[in-house]
């Protein structure tokens, strides 16, 4: 979880610099788990980017990490618009909102476990994240 006012591209670049990607969500349990953590970290009335986007082709949603886009939890009513190509999660309820990719927001990175083990011990990575103003989900 990263507090900040980053665009979608800036947030993904930041996650890549840490060895990961913006989070991909593949089931309701993980969506709830990530959002509960985010609500405690960011606050109740906030939002954060996850890796879902349809930038490459309209209405063809994909994750920045290349995994299958096999689960959705869109906010009702489903927002439609020409420039709403990225996803933010609303911490109040965990539903996904389509947003303009240039809007600034917090974001959630996923860093593969193997990367964490290869690059730094868990303790050292936690210290690194704190020094950068980030928070490591374990």
C-alpha cells in the first residue's frame, strides 16, 4: 500500500521499481482482504489504484501483471465514459470504480514472494518500504 497522488502509469512504474506490479485481484476473498487492509491504511473514505485497465483496447480489461482478468467487482451503477480506462477501489465498500488514468490516487502494489526472498529479507524489505514512505503487505 502506497499513499500518494500518482497517476496510473506513475503508480505502475513505482510498483515495477519495487519488483512488482499494481495489484491484480482474482476472487472475492482477495478483494475483501486487500480492501480491509487498505481501509485500515488509507482510511474509510478514500480510494486506490489496482492494476486493471482497458488502455490497450476499449472494454478489453487486463491486469498490468499479465494474469487473466477473471474476476470483477464493479461499483453499481457501472460508470461509463470515454476516458475511464483504469480501476480504483473505493475503501468504503471495496467496489471498483472506472476512473481517468490521469487522476491522482493512492495505490496497491503486489511484489512476488520470490522477489522479496531473493532481494532482501522480510525485515530489511519492511525497513526499506518504511524509509520510502511505503507499507509492505505480508
